[in-house]
C-alpha cells in the first residue's frame, strides 16, 4: 500500500507479477487474506491498526423492570369469573 500520490511506486508495481497496490482507505479484508506478504507504509500500518481495534465496549443500559406477567385465562374461566 502506498500513500496517495506516489506515482512512481504505482507505475513500478504494475510490472511485478502478483503485486497489488492498494490505497490505505481502499484496503479490504480480502486483500489481506489473498496475499502471503504485505508491505505497508508506516502511515498505512497505523490506519490499519486503528481500524482493527474494536471500539470501546459500551456498558448496556440497565434493563427496565419488567411489568408483572399477566396470567392467561381461558374464555370459559373468564366467563365463570364474571358470573361470580
């Protein structure tokens, strides 16, 4: 990977079989897995490192207290309760 604007590196890399030049912003996981070797600029390595670090885990908000569950009553039992 090279910093944007390094035209000489871009032109030279075209002549090498199996070499793929990718801008740091355009790097995809497939590019990393497809090749055995990876050459990074310091800037690209830092950007890649930052993108791979998981975001700080945010503690989940406290769950609201659950309302009491309503008891299921059959229609027949409901009619009987109405009569009583």
